C-alpha cells in the first residue's frame, strides 16, 4: 500500500482484516510511526479498533522504505492528487513519484493498482511506465469511493467494485488477481464492474461530480426559498420522496468541502478542457459558484443579525471540520466562514470535537475552545457550521444561559428549530424563513 493517508491507511488495515499480508509505505515518518504503534494518524471512527485487531494478527507492517514492497504481488497506489497551486488541474507529482519509485522494485507477475483519483488518461500513461520497468507487470485502475467518517465500513462493504484493466489476457489476469484480493466482499454479492482504464477513471469523477451537483442543486433551491419565503428542508423532503431523485445528499446548508468534491470537480473541468470537451462539464463551474455563494450568504446573515456589522461582536462557531466525524479541515466551509468573519473584525471562537488542532494550524488568528460551553460563553451569535451530533443535541435552554444574546444561525439545518425558538432563541437558517 503506497501512501498511508485517509485512503491508504484505511485500505491497508482493511486488506489485512480480509486476511492479506500488507506492507504500508509512506514518506511521512510520523504517519508510519503512529500506525506502527497501532494509532491512527487522523480521526476516523473504527480505524483504531481495526488497527488493534489486525495488529494482533501481525499481517500489517509499515515502513518508509519503498524497497520493502519487493515480494508483494499487488501494489496499491493510494497517494493524494491535490489541486495544483497554480490552477484547477490535479497535481500528479505524488502519483508519478510513487509509480516511478515502485517501478524499480516490481516483479514480473506483479499487479500495480491505482486507487488515487486521477484525470482521465493517467492510467494509460502509467501503464507505460510500469511496462517499461517490468514488461510482465500489469497496471489496473480501481477507484475508491469511501466517505470520511465511514471509511472502514465503506472499504469493507463498498456499494460497488470497479476495475479498469487493459484489453485481452493481461486484463483477465489483472481482474482475476483483484478478485482474489476482494474475494470476501465479492462473496457478499457486491456488484463488480470490469471495464477499461478511461471508464474506471471517469466513474470516480463522474460520481463525485454528480454528488456535488446534487448538493448545489438543493442549495440553489435554498437561494430561491430565501427570496420567495419557502422552506428548503420541506422542499427536499418532498422531492426526495420521488425514488428517482432520492432524499440522500439533498441536505441544504453551507455546502460541500473536503479533500475530494471541490478539487475533483475543478480537476474534471481542467481535464475536460484539455481534451476539447470543456463545454460538457461547464455546468460544474456553476456547481462550484453556488457552493461558494453559500459561504458568503452565511457571512451576510451573521452581519444582518448582528445589526449590520460583525466588528467587535463575539461569535461562537460550532464546527471546524468539513463534515462531522472527521478532523479534516481541507476546504472546510465552516472554517472558511469563521476566517471570513475574523477578517471582518469579529471575535470568533471556534469549537470542534476533533478538528481544533488542524484548524489552529491553518487559521492561527482565531480563538479556539475544546469545550462547547466555553465557546458559547458571552457570544452575541452562535453559528452551527458542522453538524456534529454534540451540536445537534445541545440543550438550547442551557446554551441560552451561557450566551450574551440568543441568536443562532443554523448553517446545516441540523437543529430542532421549534426547541430552540421555544427556549427564546432567534433562529435563522439557510433556505428557511
Ligand atoms: C466524498 C464522496 O462521498 C466519496 O464517495 C468519495 O470517495 C470522496 O468524496 P467525503 O469527502 O468524505 O466523500 O464527504 P461527503 O460525505 O461526500 O460530504 C462532502 C461534503 O458535502 C461535506 O462538506 C458535507 O457536509 C457536504 N454535504 C453532503 C452537504 O452539504 N449536503 C449533503 O446532503 C451531503
């Protein structure tokens, strides 16, 4: 397993759980050290228990030395493909480095399996690198669809398994070897789609683009509800009952963030443009714009409830992670809004059950409190920006005793509006009266 981030660490532990002998490699010694001690380098529910479980079997080892992969037959490439510093395209530096380093250690029957999210066309290019280094070795593309917060469950019980393989006998061999790797989930009847490289690469970005579009669609409806006096949560329930639409991923609010959806739709636009098909995914620019407008709208709403200016106001921000059950702050809508309010002169105190350390590193100028009651104390406005269970279940009566003014902005439509208004709070939300 090359790369031990959110994807690779979970995949490594999960493959060991399935009975395979796994060697995990990462250039980051601190990650390797943590995993060697059975500790997760990041917050992910269930991962530490899984590491303890597989630790006892001795089937998972971790190293910083790529040479230790020699002897493995299947090599998963799980390194990151972040957004480039100078544009929308994916930065393939880590994938290219991992594959060219790995190529030096490949055996003639080895299978290299790409899992990273890459621009379409990358697999074919990397297949040449692999074949150039070791003519017998084969490359397959096996996109990963795990969600943070559910990563262990999604890896062990995925919705589907997709292999992109070369044509002919080499493709059959690659698929047969992957069938051995995934024998347990496949035996549970999980659908398996065997296809070519470009389709496998596109499946991943198409899925993420669809999910992002679904979220921005409902957030666009929230904009309409705001001007027309409607309620987007009821609208989502009502359209979601149509099985062709479905209620999941129709939660209106601050919009999407994280290490995947935002950068994947941008990289997709960039790649489609390179291929001369930019028009086909031009709508993703709107998806991105709608998403960003929600953050601006939240800042405007805070300004409005604070009487036209946030300067000097004490604002309690509940949530820094891009979503609950994660300590990931990459492109976090919550932290972005907190930072914008800070720039406008508000005295922002952020609390989050798991993400404070990461948030402090990114936005050191904000104030942080681990305890939600400390964050609420003397606040002029409370903003719920990540829907952690701890925040959803806050007692509005107790919270009301701590703040200076009972004004709550529900950025995720996560609170019980009736309970909060009954406790004397002015309740405002995105897309609702
Ligand atoms: C996503 C995909 O779901 C996953 O399949 C892929 O492998 C990686 O990218 P993840 O980034 O972990 O997973 O988070 P996800 O649960 O998809 O949420 C993404 C963002 O959308 C979060 O910021 C979340 O708060 C937001 N969201 C989600 C909404 O605003 N509304 C919704 O209805 C759902």
